[in-house]
């Protein structure tokens, strides 16, 4: 309440024919609050009822203004990054630590964060016994794109289940077993697997994957073929989510030649593999996990965090000494 409102309440209570308790009950004012005001009034008069300014304390780990401004600038330069991804980007590239929650609060304050109205997809995307290393299990599937004047084209993709790294992809004019075989052969070349090293391959029950042609290929290559349960696509949740993320971006444009679409897919795969942070991978990229850089990157982040906190603590102590 304002200074005048407090004085008015004190006057009403003093002049009331009712008891203090009954009067304050009618006014909906707590007695502890009233007596606090009255004590200030008796001690300093009307001036004692003025609201005291809040003393803001500084904290040693408070984010400096310069770093707050840098977060806003990076968010404007990279609108494709979420708060989580931006925090990881700053730690990895700028070499100073900031938490995801801090990034969110700063961007929210500047109107740069909006809450999504709904979630597009929510599904369990792992087995009861998840993979523990690369090349234990691959997922492969088709998705489709329409090219103006050319009709429908089909993208065949092979993903490593553990790292989510895209091993190979092919843009095909058909969606047949031979297209899936060609993509798997390319993945084998990229993976540089030895003759005795063969991953399990998970597919859905599409016609390209359940026919005799691909079954003979799997037998020849000594590959164990796993099919997801019918009408249960969440078994392939990782590659389904990958296709969704890719199409959310690529379908913002129209394509008039297959080569145009292939170029954009190549750019996306490079970004996805080497630059896109995955929350399920401890906010690392698929390439970090696939090429066994996980522990090295996590140790570097922890070191960056500790150095940043030490720097902020020293800066805070220096400021406190200067004010003495």
C-alpha cells in the first residue's frame, strides 16, 4: 500500500468504535501488518510509513551484463537454436559456461522465447535393453518428398541406433528393396566394418523390407533383420523423429529438380551429424558419440564450467574489495 493508504487505515482504527481486531477484520488487514505500520508511525511519524527501497544484493555467480548481451546477440544470429542448444553452443564455441535455465530467463525477458502450443510427437524411442555401442543396431526407413514437375521421390536413410549418426542416405525415384539394399551397402562402406562385424538392422513392415529380395541380401551379409511390431511405429522412434525434424525444415521450400532437393538433404545431414545437439546424447552431436569423442567433450565442458565459475567468483571478490 501507499504511504497515504497506510495512514488512512491507522486513522480509521484509532477512531473506530470497534476493537482493533474487529476493525482490522472488516478491513481485511492482518494484525501483524497493521502493528508493523503503527510501530513505524510512532517511531518516525508519517515519513515512517514510506515504502523502503529493496536492497538488491549481488551474487558472486551472477551473470555479467556483457555475457547477457552476448547471449541475446547469439540468439538473434542463430534463431534455429533452442535455449538448450544455445547454452551448449556457448560452452563449446565461446568457452564460457551458462546454464540452459539462465539462457531461457534472459531470452524470455527480451521476448525471444515463445512456449509451443503443443508437442508434435511423444513416443518411447528405445528398447527395454537399449544399445550400448555403435554398430550394434541400425535403423532404416523411407520417407517421401514431392518435387514440382517430377512427382514423388523417396529418401532411404540408415541411422546408427546408439549415436543417431546418419551413415548413409539415397534419394530414389522408387521405394523398392533394391533401393534399401543400395543404401545399406553405402552404410557398410562408410562404417568400415570388418567381415565378422555385422549390425542388426531394424525396419518396419513395408513391402521393401519384408520381401524375398532383401531377405536374401541379409542372409548373404550375415545380418540379423529385426522388424518392428505391426501398427507400432514408435519402435522406430529415432529415425521417425529424425525424418520429422528434417521435413519440418526442408518442406519450407519448393523443389523443382531432384538435384536441388539432394543438395538441401546433404546440407541437413551434415548439420544434423556434426552440429545439432541431442538432449538424449548428453547434449552432444551424433558425430561426437559415433567417433567416440563423448568423454573428451564432457570433460572439456566441465572444465569450462569450473573455469567460468572461478573467474566470476574472483571478479565478485574484486568488486567487493573496491567498494570497501
